[in-house]
């Protein structure tokens, strides 16, 4: 997922995406704690995706505040 794709989504879609990513991050942490995690790089990727979604949400909120 890249920032360009995220910019095209609505804030509601971004919030839904954020919820899904946080659930996935939780599941990955649980798998790591129990020794079942095979793809450790996925944790880093999910963390960065969460940060990207938060950044785009903040940018959209700032743009909406500027427009008012």
C-alpha cells in the first residue's frame, strides 16, 4: 500500500483500513509471543502502513480545517 492509493480514499475508508491494520498488528504480536510467527517482516510492514494511514488522515483533517 502506498500513500497515493491512500490519498484517493475517503476518511471513513481510511478509518476502516486503520482498524483492520491494528487488528492484524495485534494478531501478529500474539503470534510472535507464542512462537508461531513465520514472516517477521510483516510486523514492520503493518506498523508502517498504520503510520501512513494516520498521516494521510491528519493531512485530510488539516486540509478540511484550512478550507473552512
